[in-house]
């Protein structure tokens, strides 16, 4: 049995709800087939009665072993460092988090909020939210840069807004089946197995990206073209597996015609949603994308783009996702 | 404030996002207070941002009804920017919104509501063993299938919107996607798989069409006894067992209802306006004051913060609304006890009062016989309401009834999409304006008010279903709907007051909540237990 405690701070519960969409394994399979003992979760039918606080204290004090501590949502520090914007079981949630994190074998930050801050930290960060071990890309966060769980690991960040259910279930199964040692993390705490490829990897619009052909507009305009050039898509510079492991077993945002928002990266939402930045590619001198595909620079990009446009075959300017 | 002070202290003991304090005198609830215990400040974040920021931010208010947030947020912008929305886009928006709700129906029933039906307090009921066999969490015969099947309708959402939850594929002027033939045929196949495997096989034990012939509570009894399939279905069993354990006898609430309506008749709402909204709705808007129906008018809504952790005692319409949080410690000194504001509606002839929102409210509005040809008229739940009044059972029944109704609508809309027509008309991005968008989240009224100035958001106010239902007392000391629903409830076992759990869950507040029960005389705590929710609407 692997014990798991799941708490929610400055959260929308979207990661929990996303998890309920999982199959192979489903959330029920995690419990019945993989022996994950969910000692407490805010949305699932765990009966705890008046013992809830007693249980939480026994975990927080190390009297009862805790294998996995999953935290969803930001850690809320306000007002004035008291944490009273988010009370939980008689105390500010942040006080529970720091105690439980130090008792757990593995600490998992689920979703962009817990990992890096997400939407709640957008200017003016009204409740003084912070991620578990990061504030956006700055290491430190609530638990500090040097924090290590009892197993010696930093916080495992599974970002995304929300996370894909498989990113969670497969990591939990890895832990439950003795493969925790195979979970390699990148330089911002993400499991490399899901967050090394790009959102663009597997996108059905890649041929249009290759020939620098843009989708002209939304709706019928997305029957052809790439969303990167005009519509603000961050697929070429966002690390995720959204187009390798499809959403709801069916599709992905970019396949459907919605630009990637970069929600697995610490800067999400980019540009703090300032006027003019939503669903619009940011440009330098009106034509060149400000943010380029990872690993390129503007001189190289422009040379390559000019060549690609010249070489573009005629079909790349026609509708391809047709009725 | 004397009575409030008495209970503020025990209210300090909070688990989860919603805390209910209930005073019990001689086994009967004599007072109740609800506390939402977490604040994130989304309305503050939206100030000064890109006009379309709400399409990204507001779905993240609530993971379970994020699609509903997107739906109303886009209509707030459509009305503010005066867009034109093509017929196809309205159909796709309707389909997506309805699929989110039909996802929520079995998930809510089996994962959140029905597990209380297996409470040991009912062990002496004749059908208790059968309830446990079906509904016990994780191991019940219906539990896992229903959880897994509930993820099917949102596969359709993903086909049109890329993913669920948290897509932002609806934009002013339409939708981002343009489905292909196989997107539509796959969606039909998934929807019909859901109908066959859950709606007909598990829930109704018979056909959808036969169910929808039921117009009265008596019709339902006839349906029930018509054959073994109906009688033994989860629906049949629930209705029989709910009456056996008395869920039809308590949890009445304020007895006044509000529905903002949802789903537009596409050709009637190609140019969305606030004024033209009611007439274009398929699932109607309205107010029911306990005796008669009234037209819905968003201008009659105000939010009170007398007992909420915000500055002062302001009572403002959302276009003028403000969100000025204060330290809860300071707020408690002034009789404030929750993060929820108190939305109130100016009912003609009555004045500003709390109203219940949600499936029961929707279905009572749907029972109004005055309707246009394109509008949903469905007398069943209104007839049940007249026969037996509101209760925990009727609230749950209203919600489950919508599964059949919504299935039929989505199936129809899928046939109406014209694949070669437009899905988007690029709008003029106006720098100034104000807009209102609303919908029915699974659990009720959800609306945005947006004010644009200088090409950015000057004010953004959201009212959620939970704000209506778990709202605290207002400046007139009127209790919120859920607080009212607890009043007079008989608690059989004060050590395990499952009746209070039923009431709370029947509203599906989508906050995790904890009930604390106190002895009215001694103030001693009798029991506390965890309820479960799934989101933060």
C-alpha cells in the first residue's frame, strides 16, 4: 500500500476533475488495482468524520507514515503573511503544507498553480500566492530552493492548467510499482518523460509550420495553417505531451484550432494577460514573432522562414482539414 | 450581532472550503450559517487586462464548470463588442455547454450524492442493502461504471474544444474550431454510447423517449410500475428509496427560484444583446416567487457584503460592483463570516430577496406554460413541486431529469451543424462597452458583467451558483438559500447528522464542505463530518 494525501489551496479543483477523466487506470483502478491508499482527498468519497483533523495532525507530526503528498493550487500567504485568505481545519493552509511536506516521502505539485503560481499570481497577485518550490521560474517558492522530501527529491512538478490525467496516473503508478527511481526531473522539476517534447510534437499542423503557412483566422480559418504566426500559439516553445497523449482520448487544443497558451511553462499566463496579448502573436516591428521556437534566433529564423515560404508547395496554402 | 457573535467562534473551526454551522434545539435545526473559507481574487486580477482575458481566467475559477464559465464569458464579450455570431458557432457552443452538464449529472449523483444513501443511519430501511450494493463508494456496482462513463460526454467537448476541462475555444464572434464530418459523426456515436450504456441501461432501465412522456408525478408512478426495467433502474430505485428514508420531507429552502436560462436558438441570437437575450433562449430564464413567474432582468440583481469579508456594507449592481477583501480576523469583529457575497434579486412586489438557483429552479421555470415555440416547456418537475414542495429528493430528481432532456437537445444540435458554413465572424474589438453573459452551470446561475474602457477591462464581476445558494445573511438579515434549507430539519442522530449532508449536497455547492452541529442550549459541538465537493463555483 502507498499512502496518498491530497490537499487543495488556491485551486479550482480542475486537476482533480481532470483526473476523474482518466482511464487505464481510472481513479478507481488506482485504489483497487494499484493499492494507492487515498487517506484523504477533498472531492472523493472518503469518510473521515470527526477524525479528519486527528488524521491530518497524525500525518503532519509523522505519527502515521505518508508516502505521497499531493498539493493542488497555490500556497496563499496573504493577508500580510498570515495565510488567512485560505483557512483549512482551523489553521492557515500554508501551516499544514509546510509540516506535511516535511513528513512525506515524495511531494507532488499538481497543476500550474502548485508548481509555479499559475493564474492566481498574475499581477497584482491579490492574495500573495506562491508555488510550492517556485515562483514562476524563480526557484525557492514556499518550501525553499533547498527543500528535499524524505526520499531526497525536490518537489515533483506536474504543471499544466489543468494537468492531463495520464501525467498524474502514470507517475502514481510508477511510484506504486517501484519505479520512482525512473522519474527523471528537468531543471524546473518536471518529469522529463512528459515535458521534454514540445506541445508541437505530434501537432497535426506541423506541415504548415514547416512551410510557414498561417491560419488566417479562427473558425473556418483553422481548416488550414499553423496557429503560431498570427494567433498566439506557443506550441513550438512549450514543453508538454499534449499532442502525444491526446486529451479526453480525442484531441488537443491545437488540433481543434485553439492556440497553445503555454500552460506547462512557469510564465503562464504569458505577458500577465496585458491588453493586446491574448490570442495574438506578439511581433517585432509588426511582422517577426517576438517569441521564437525554442533554440532559434531572429536572424536564423528569418532566413529560414523566407526560404520556406518560397519553397512552400501549393497544397500548403489550401484547406486540408476539410469536410 | 449578539447571535452572530455566539457562533463566530465555533465557525473558526474550518475544514475545506465551506463550513456550515448549525444550531440544533431538541433535535431540530434552529439556525444555520455558511462560511466559504478561501479567497483568490479573480475579479481583481482581471482589472486592467486584455478584454479577452476572462476567456482564459474565468474557466479557472472552477474546474468542474469551467466550460460554463467560458460560455457566459464569451457572451459578455459578444454583447460588449456587438459581434455577429454565426448559426454554427451557437450550435457548437450549445453542444459544448450541454456536454459539460451531462458529464456532471452522473458524476455528481454517484460520486457525491448517492454515497450518503449508504449511511449506516439507514441500515434499518428495507432497501438499505440494495443501496449499499449499488452506491457504496469505489466498490458499489454502479460506482466505477458511472464515474468512467461520465467522462464520455466531455470527449465530445474535446472534439470541438480541444480538451476538457479548461479550454478557451469560444471567442467573440464564434468558436475557434471548424469541425470535419468525422468530428460530428464521432460525437454522435459517443453521445449515443453514453445514452445506451448509462442513461438507458443504468439510469432509466428503458428508453429516453418513454421517460420524456412523463408530465406529472403520477405519470412517474405509472412509469415505475410499468415494467421491471424501470422499477429496478437506478432512477426507479432512487425515487423509491429516497421516499423510504424521507428525503422528500426536508430541505425546502427559500421557496423562490431564479434561472438565467441557457442555450440560444441560433438564428434568434446572431447579434447578441442583453435586451434580446431572454427571447432567444431555449432553456428559459425567469424568476418564480412561490406563486407566479416573472421575466428575468439582470438589472434587478445586487450583491450585498454586510456579512462578507469585504469592505463596508455595500449593496451594488455588478456593473458598479467592487471586490475589496479584508482580513477575516478584522471582518469577524464586524459580524462578517464568509468570503461569499450575498447576491439578491429585486422580485416585483416583494423586493430584494435571496433566490435558489440550480436544476430545481431551471425546471420550475421550464414549467411556465407561456413559452415561444423554440423554448423548452417541461411540466414534470413543476408538477412534482406542486404535489410535494421542494425537498432534497426533488432537487436531486430535477437534476437527473435533465440528463434525458439534454441528451435530446445535443443530439438535435449535432444534426443541425452545417459543415460548409462559417463558425466565426471576426469582430471589431471595441475599446469601450459593457456586456453581460450568463448560463446555467450544472448547479445553476452563472454570469459575468464586464466593463471595457480604453481597450482594457475596467471592471469584471462574476456571480456563481454557489454565491447564490451558500450566500450568507444580507443587510436585511435574510438567510441565504442553503442556510434557510437547514432550518427545521429533524436530525435523528446528532452524532451523525446525515440529514444535513443531504441538504448541503442537494444544492451541489461544489465546495468541499464540513458541517458542524451545535447543541442550541449548551453550545457543545455534537458532531462534524466531511462532505465532498468538486470545484469552487
